[in-house]
């Protein structure tokens, strides 16, 4: 179930990052940007839905392949038989078309991400397939790892990113340090994290790459709002 937990964690991250974009959108709205940020946010909602579709398809395929392997193992008496049955059943899984739009899990995600963005009817407005700016919503570091811009404890925007070397998850330094200094036996709070080690101070390292990306993102949003205000004068 570890893979499914990671997929669920990634879906939660997409929703949390929409909350961040909504906060930034509300902030720059004071600059009267002519609806530019709102349009970018609608596009990012569409991109988040596409990411969710791909995640859910991969999740379903993973479950089907796992079942196919078990069935192949149970029905085979020799390695040769297993290879033959596995080849047949895995190819059948790969060919099977997966439609996640009618799944409750996808519908719940759509409701959550639209609610986080303060929007409804995004697909009806033709934004779901728009050109996305998901680099503003989902940031990647080494290994194409998706992570939340929000601290898992305070739920506030991360300002001083610090990485847990044991699992790679990011926290805000001002949140995690007081917690682990006052309490022994604190594990990573990120949903689906497989790391069972208690967090120690020497497990945590500053992540200048994430810090730079957060600062750049905030600067770009503010500059875009300021530039739009100047254009209207």
C-alpha cells in the first residue's frame, strides 16, 4: 500500500498548493492586475486535474499489475509458466483503457481543488486544457519530487525550508525545531511517509534550492501585479 499512500499524498499536495496560489491571487488583486492572476489560477486548476487523472490512472494500473502478478504466481507451477502467464496478463493490463472521470475519488479531488482555488465550473469555462503554469503550483527538486509549499505542522506557507534527510520531506524550520526539541519520538507528519525514524536535529538540513524557488515565486507574483498596475495607468 506504500505506493497508494504516496499517490494520495501527492493529490493532497496539489490541493494544498492551490490554497497557496489563492492566497497569492487575493494578495495581488489589490494591485488591480486586470484578471491576469485569476486566469493563471484557472489554468493551474486545470493542470492540477490533469495531474490527478494521471496519478489515479497510475494508481489503478499499479493495483491491476499487482493482482495480475499474484494470479500468475498462484496459477503457475514453474518459472516458465509464470513468465508466460505474467506476460499475457500484464500486456492485457497495459492495453486496458482507464477512465477516471467517473470515479468518486476523482470527483472528490475536483471538488477539493476547486474549493481551494475559490472557483467552480473551471472545465465549463474551457480552462482545463489551457496552457498551464504548474511550475508556480508544484515545485520540483532532485528526483522530480513533488512537495507542498505549506508546512505540515503550522499549515502556513514555508518561509525557512528545511529538509528531512531520512525521507526528503520539507518543513518550516521555525515549526519543526521547537517541536522536536520539546518532544522525543516525533515522526515525519507527511501523509504516506514511509520513514519511521524519529526526527533528530541532525536529520534536518537547510534547503537553499527550495528557499530560492519560494522567493522567486513570491517575487514573480508581486512583480506581475505591479507591472499590471503600471500598464493601466
